[in-house]
């Protein structure tokens, strides 16, 4: 192979590897997952207080997520919400696994077979009642609570964290819990 072709092949390989590594990222650059995370305290039901909207949750209110530990150590995920346009309940069942140590709240979640996406708890209170969750990039963000509401001081603290890490919190959808 001549030198020009060798250089071209090398550049294509480097670009492809870079693209692959970037697309496999599970947390946005500059965002940190919670350390000293206790997965057992995180299990149970959470109410979605706010989110950056995306196609799988479009037109959903009364959204909840329930996490339970499976025998194999992975986490079962059941997301539910009421589609107010179609006037029907929607449910998605998935699985989550830690991207590394289970004491760091950096997980990968899948609702579609072998395809995983980032799920990262980036803020949580000591009692595990309120959480701020980031996706794999700045298009995904959730504020979660064990109750249907979140105190303003916690909400403002989490919005501040989100802003500082590059999220546009003005685009958040505030979820109704009226059912």
C-alpha cells in the first residue's frame, strides 16, 4: 500500500474510533455521577417532577419509575406514564446495570435489547428522597422525587447544579401528577 493510502486508512480508523468512543459515552463531559452511592436505598418508586422532553415520553404525565434488584444483580426498571393525548397508560420495562463500580451512580439502561444509554444520578439528598438524573448527553435530564412534589429549595438546588453542568433548564417539562 502506498503512503497516501496508508495515511488515509489510519485517519479513517482514528475518526471511526473517536466516533465510536464518543457515541458510547454514558455521561456528558464535565458532569459527575454521585460517589458513595447506595443502590439499595435508590430502589423503589420515584415520581418524575420534570424532564427534558424526548420522543419516548412525549405527551406523558403522571410518570413514575420503579427500580428493583434482580437475582443477577442488574436492576429492573418499570417506567409508566399516562399519555394525555391518546388517553391511555403506557409502560416500558427495561434493565439497568452499573457502568463501573456499584458505588458510583453511573449506570446504563436499556429498554431495547442490547442497546444501552446513560443514566447518571448527579445529585441526591442524604435520605434518597430527591434525585437529579442526567442521561448520556445534555438532551436528557430528570428531576425525581419519592413524592408527587419536590420542595422548592431542593428543586432550586438541582436546577442550579443542572445549569452549572450545561443543561438548559428553561426547556424542562414540569410533569403533572393528577391521577
